[in-house]
C-alpha cells in the first residue's frame, strides 16, 4: 500500500493538475465540487481539463478550470478519433507539463486508457478508480467498489476520490458562472419575442439525448398549458436537433408556450435557467446547470441510473417505480418507458407548484432551501406515494 502521508504531500506540491472527464456536459458539472477541492487544497495551482467537445462547451463557465484540452477518444461513447489524433493528444498532454492528473469516471468506465495516455505524457502522479490492478499506470489507485457494495451520487463519488489525496472543498455545490455577455444577448432575444421580464418564469427542457429519458410529449404539453395559465408564459428549450419535438409540444400547449428550441447558445441557456423560478426537465444536462445555479428543478427521472439526480438544490424527482429499474440503457429494453410515461401531468404540476413556493439560495455559497418532508434516500418511493424531495443524498441504494 502507498504511504498516504507522502502521497498527500506530493499532491499538495502539484502546481499543474490535469482533470480528465471525457464524457458529457452534465458529467463535467457533477465533477466540479471535486475540481474545486483540488483548487482549494492549493489555491495557486493551475487546473486543466481534458474533455470531450461537449464538456468543453460548459467548461468555459466553470471558474475553477483554467484551460481545456479537447479531444475525442476511442474508448468513450463519442464520435471516434483517428489513431493519429490519439497520438497527437498524448503530445498535447506532454506539452502541458502537468505534475499530476485525476481521472474521473463513472463506475462502468475504465480509467486505464486515459491512465496510459497520462503515463506516455510523463505525468508522474495519477489518481483514479480502477477495477483491475493498474500496476504502474496509477500512482494513487482507489479500487472500484461500485455497484457491488454501494452506489453514490456521481458528485459524491468524485469528492470521495480526491479526498484520498487530502483534497476537500470549502462547499460541495456544483459550479457554473454565467458570462455577462450571454445575459445581455438572452435579454435581447426575449425582448424580440415579446417575453416580459418575470420573477417567476418557468423553463421546460423537453429533450434528452437518450430516448429512455424522454417524458411523453403530450403529457408535457398538458403540464405546460396548465402552468402557463396560472403563471404566465412558459419557455421551452431544446437543441437544434429537438426543434420538431419542441414545436409539436408548443403547438399542443397553446399560447402559454414560447418555443426557444435551437435559438440559444449554451451561455444564454445558462442565463435563462439562472433567471428562472423553476426548471422542469428530463434527466439531462440542464438539470445539472440548474443545480449549479441554485434554480429549483423538477426532474422527470427515468430509472435508468440512480446516480444523477439534482445535487444540493431544492428539487423533486418524479418517476414511477418499475421492476426493471436501473437498466442503464439508452433505449427502454421493455419498450414501455413506464418509469416515465406513468408519471401523470397532475403529479408534475403538483411538484412544480411545491417548488415555486420554495425560496432560492441567497448566493452560490449559501445552503439551499430545504423541502419538507426531505427524504434522505433515492429513488425508493414511487410518485404514487410522493416524489423524492429535498437535498441530494450522499449515498444511494439500488
């Protein structure tokens, strides 16, 4: 076993640290408390992020990240790079002259390909979870125990990882800062659409990359029509690829809906969520943006993976309990999507109204408002008996 005292000293002296997070935008956001822990342990150090193009898009709004190294790699579920690109990536890492690297993965991913790249780049200290014996590829090896012994929220998993080298953050909130220019551009776009400034604006994000995580369009339309009648215009968001989906929902919802699909940059989307009283969304990147910005969120949560619920923010997790839960599939293997489709519009509306009655935190460092009752476990209670509510749990049981 390694001498933990000597290891902690070596990490404390590391002035250039590479954080490796090669999956998606939401995964980068859920890793920001751990990245902050690395920064807080040595405020003068420089933090680099090796990430996918999706991760790079959000990283410019994370204050703890000083620079990014962007690449597609063949061991991740993204459009694959050519072999020469992977070799060039190693050279880019070598040019970074990093003293240490932390490889952040979900438990189903292997850290070894990234560890090999760091080894070839000459990075002397590398920390990661790993199921197999990494031998000399990891100087600081944390044996993988998930999902056999426990499941943790993704943010907690990464906080626990960096704690192995003595790094703990001042607070555990997700991190995101909206650029002022994006706020101004958003305001101009909303003015052009005739959307008034409002303190109780509701935003609904209807899309998700995985079909298994999409709430039915007709049910979304019913929710939007009801909330729009009570609270004024409801702003619908989505990617350019989701324009047809969102347009159909907007038509069915009627005049309550304002269709913004494909119209906003990521920074403008962050500004919209930051100004909102509430986000309603499938389990997708905007949920984690809302958590980082302190905006209450009602998430339509397909029971594909219990580790990605809203973190440290007032929230409601809406789902229907099913025997096939925690399938970890992008497409429902049973073909019925019952964990989402069985959540009624009335239940979504009730969750939204409850969240609209909660107060947002006064500042990013302030503790979030608590919902009552707060249930410190997830997701074990079907919506028929009340949605999971309150601060995010640290440990999750399947």
